[in-house]
């Protein structure tokens, strides 16, 4: 499982640890049932700073060299450009029926 996290840069390690712990029980249950399961939280800071987890994910997906560099740059730009929109809607309830 890959989960994208867009924390403030000062909270990247904390966010990574939180997400790993969040799925620990699910991962154990899947392994007990005979499945292979791995949780990969990927941090891209709100201002576009890339956590090392993004680099590791692309490496595991066999995206290397110039393609990896281009993908990392695109991910950073997308996070940075999207953050104001996400922040502006932080208190809105989406997809909920009242």
C-alpha cells in the first residue's frame, strides 16, 4: 500500500511514523492470512520538499535515472501547486450526505 502524505516539512518524520503505525494491524492480519503486505508512506512536503521515501518508492517501481529525476520534480511541483487548494478546503465536508 502506498499512501501519499503532504505534511509541513518540519513534520515529515513524524507523519511517516504515524502512517506506518496506522496500518500495522492491517499488515499483520494480511500476513497472517498468507498475503504479502507492505505499507509505504510517501512524504512530499507542502512546499514541494521530497522525502527520501518518494525516492525509495520510485526505485522499488524500477523508475531510475532521468525518469526518476523528472518524476520527483513533477511530484514536488504538483504538491506545491496543490497545497493552497487543499488548505482552502480543510474545513469543508466533501462527499458526505447530511
